[in-house]
C-alpha cells in the first residue's frame, strides 16, 4: 500500500521505522472512538456479516413492507442500512484499534532495536579501544620474554572469542527483530487494506443511504401534497355539506309552506263544493217551481181558449 519504504536497509538502520509522510497522509475515515471493552469482546478474525445476511424475525414478519415501494418499505430499508453502517463503523473501529496495538508493538520493537544498536555501538567502541591498546602493548613490548607474549596472545584470543559470540548473538537478535518487524509491517498493511475495504463499503452504504433519504424526501413531499389535497377536499366536503343542509332546510320550509297552502286550497275547494251543491239544490228547486208555473200557465191558457 505504499506505507513502508521498499528499499533495502543496512544492518545498522532501524528496521521498524515507517514512512512517516505516507503514513500521516493516509486518510482514515472519521469514526467514533470505541470503548475500551470493545476489543476484548471481539476477536481479530471475528465477523458479524452473517447477521445481516440472515433474515431476522422482524424482517420476516415485515417482508412485504420491506419489499414494497411505499414509505413504510423505504423507512424499513433505511433502518436496515443504518444498522449495516453501524456494524461497518464498529468493524472499522476494531481495525483501527488493532492498528494502534500494532503501532505500539512496533514502537516497542524500535526501542529494543535502539537499545541493541546502542549496546552494539558501545561494545564496538570498547572492542576497538581494547584492540588498539593490545596492539600498542604488543608493539611496545616486542622484546619481552616469550611467556609474557604468550599470555597476551591468550588474552587476545579470549577477547576475540567473546567478541565473536556477542556479535553472533547480536546478529541473531537483529535478525529476529527484523523478522518480527516485517511481520508487523505485513499485519499493518493488511489492516490498512481492510480499512480501505471498510471505507469503500461505508462510501457505498452512504451513497445508498443518501439515495434512500432522497427517495423518502420525495415520498414525504408527495404525502404533503396528498394531505393538502385531502384538506382541500375536506373543506369542499364541509362546504357542500353546509350547502346541502341549507338546501334541505329550504326544501323543508317550502314543503311545509306547500303543505299549508295545500290544506288551505283543500278547505277552499270543500267550501266551494258545498256552495256549489247548495247552488245546485237551489237551481233544482227553482226549476221545479218554474215547471210548476209553466204548467199552471199552460193550463190557464188552454181553459181561456176554450
């Protein structure tokens, strides 16, 4: 990932030094700092992705709601996306904590490496000083007896043996620390790759969440429009209801007035019929009297002729 220097270092270089510029410029997602007991409750290789692939009881009961195109379905999908984002954030926090632990271990190894380098430097200086002193003594006492020269030769051999053993131990320790450092570098690289993967997933989840949020906003706008239309229809209904009530009252009043007029006209008709019957009876009586007078007149006229 370009986090470490790839060029070969000498044995005296600090093998635990990271490329500080590339390490500091690596952009990590801004995630909430996890609690101290979060790492204890999770193993590095643990994964809870399966809990999102398995359908919960709640999602089984509301499957029709989730798969529907209604606001309730969009809200349910929005809730599931938030749960997935929370899980990915926790995974990213776990990876960051593991990265911090690896960095701490790296710093510890670097400190041990510095101590070994310092010890090796002190030993090298002491050895060089001792060798210089011994060489000076050898050249200055070249005419001494063989026994003394043989003793000095034994001292030089012993010191060379100790120096060789110590160099071998230091080389073995440096090689061991180098292997541990390489392992930690690989682990840190893997952690960064995992963080990059989680970051990509988070970006995708954020985009999907943004899309769902915009879709829900459109549904909310549509619901507001429908609510306004329903309010207008309700007002129209109340207005029509009021007008219907007024018409009903008017019709009731007119019907009542017509009923009264009908009763009045019926009474007038009855009175007229009574008067008509009385007039007919009177006409009959007058006709009878007229016929009687006519008969009397005819009879008297006939008698006068004879």
